[in-house]
C-alpha cells in the first residue's frame, strides 16, 4: 500500500514504516502529525484511488523523529564592472518523519501558530478600525475643499472685472429691447 501526499507544497510517495526528509514541520520530535492532502492511494489489493484533486476522508499519519539543517549552500551575487559582490550562506531546515498509517483520519491536523492566535472577532475589530481611519481621511479632505472656497473668495478681482463689463451688456440689452419695441410701435402705426 502506498500514497502520494503533499507535504508543505512538495509531493512524496509514502509507504507504511518509511522514513522521509520533508520541509521543516512545526511539531516537536516524538509527536504525531497528520497530512490530509492525499492525491493518490493504492491499497493492498491493487485498487487505485485518484483524487479530484484530493482523495476524500484519507489521511497519512506520521511521527516526527528529528529536526535538522541541510549542508550550507553558498549564494554569490556579482554585477560585473560595478564593484558589487555579495556572498551569503544558507542552510535549509528539514524534519525526519516516519509514516505510521495511511487511511482514515486519525490524527488532528497541526494548526499554524498565526491562525491559532488570531480569532475572527479580532479581525472584525481591525476592519472597523480601518474603516474609522478611512472616515477620518474623508473628514480631513473636507477642509481641503474649504481651502478651494477661500481661493474662490480670493478671485473677487475677476468678479469685479465682470461687473465692469456688466453695464456694456446692459446697454446692449436695452438696445435690443428698444429695437424690439420699435417694430412693435411700427406695427401699431400701421394698424391705425
């Protein structure tokens, strides 16, 4: 019996009592952990079950044996003709696990620390605080519009210029009204 399981984004072919080196798991040595992202299972009779994308109600249970770090990998960066060189070393963490069972779920899944410490009620409070911050920014935007009103008050000089031009337009209006009255007077004279 074997299964293909996804552990921390990588796929592994596992069998019972098999030891694997997987990306570092957040569990102490000696504790049991379960992996529910099972992609394929083949039982002892040769029946293969392929998930779509996962096989339902199937889990791989394992025990953490130890944690460690791989050999050092040198990361060297260089930009030629620029005088830039950077040398770094990196050691990737890993965990050694032993597969106990493949089948129905028996072990609770490990909950990451970030998800366990942040309840949903606190998230809602954060959202309301952000909304309050947005409201204060809109309130802060209103004085800016008041500032534009003061600039309109400063632009009284152009208004005075239009006041000077107003008598000219008024005289044109009187002329046009007088012109309209004259034809009416002519019509009255013709009627008599």
